[in-house]
């Protein structure tokens, strides 16, 4: 196993924590001098916070540990290509290298839609490696979305059933009014 694979496995461990919470499984670690100085996983729904992406959490932790907003000579490992917010934060933090697992053609800003990490116009460019343990990273996401579709379908069916069963008492009420009317009619 290469060093990149070893740390990507650590990022996958973080992604599993997100998965356990029912969050899109994305994980991240930041490494400095062969030591992990920050970890993070996606908690966007749990925290109800747009900023709760794996990379932002890992950057926050790493900065705290380093006592500096600059994360020079650090390598960030992330299981999925960063979005525009995280790619921006990576450039802002002056992170030296980013190693990513799967690409994200619908939202990725590390080469898919934009390449914020390597824009020559910015004052900092990141070295980028793509496709490290891509199969494992993609598989985790594929399984998650497959399960989510099943869950959504079951929930939809359950909602329909609830709506149906709530209609029954209404019907019974109507019937009882009808019965009462009949009884009163019989009295006269
Ligand atoms: Zn992000």
C-alpha cells in the first residue's frame, strides 16, 4: 500500500462515520510531516449547516492544531472531489497538495466543473492527485444513494398508506350521522 492509499483509507474511515449518520459519505484527513493533524466527515444534515463539509471541518481542526490559518506543507486527502466552497478554502489555507478519490462531475471544483485548485490566476496553486482508491470511494457513495432511493420509496409508500387510513374515520363519521338521521326518522 502506498502512503497515499494509507491516508485515503483514513479518509474513508471518516466517510463511514458520515454514512452511519445517514449523511452522504464523504471523509477527509489532513497530513503534516506524516501525521494526521485534522479529520472531518460530512455532517451537513445532522448539524443543519452548509459549512459542515468534511474538508472544512478538517481544515478547522488542522488550523487549531497548527495554531495558524496557513496549512503550508500539508496534504489533504478527501474521498470525493471538493465542491467550490471547499476548493476555495483549500486555496485560501495554502494547502500544498490535495489527493482525491472519486471525481464529482455534477459539483466538483477540482477539475470537473471548475478547477479552482490549479488556477494560474490565483496567488496559490495546489498540487493535485486524482483517483486514489477511486473504486472504494465511489462504491461507498453508490451504495449510499442506492439505499437512499429505497428508503425514499418506502417512505413515500408509507405516507400514502397513512393518508389512506386517515380517510377511514371520516367515512365512519359520515356513516354514523346517516345512521343517527335514520334513527331519528324512525322515532317520528
Ligand atoms: Zn465541500
